[in-house]
C-alpha cells in the first residue's frame, strides 16, 4: 500500500471519529502500532469496534474477518471512492441492536 492510500485511510478514520463525536459519542482512534490487541479495529465507540476502509474496491468480507471476536459489536465502515458509504455488521449483531431498540421502545 502506498503513502497516498495510507493517508486516505487515516483521513477516513479521523472522519469517522469526528462524525461520531459530532452526534455525542465518545469515539477513539486506535493506532495498530501502539497496541497489540487492536488487530482490525481502527475506532472504538460505545461498545462498537469499527474497521474503517476507504478505497475504490473494498473487500468487506476480508475486512470483517480481520477483526478480532470480542464481546463488542464489530462494524466495517466502508467508504467507496466517490460512491456509497456503508456500515456493515454481522446479522446477529443487527438483531441484537433491534431487540435493544424494541426493549427501549425506540422503533
């Protein structure tokens, strides 16, 4: 991966953190070289591990599988160049969120 791609990826990570902070969440960027247990996690936010990907072609399956299994919900924040931005998570985690929303009567 070239310097331009790394810079683009790091800028996307910072943007994700700032967008989450803008809506009132505490989000922290995790630098993989600073901690050994950050494999696959770029951002931590309120029970979510986020793997940030920004490129013309993103292999979401591979990005998701890079993440370590934890008791937190893993999400891939995928931003395709000049196209879609999606948050992708495991179906069981999506159902867990839906159940929580139902319990809180937010539906």
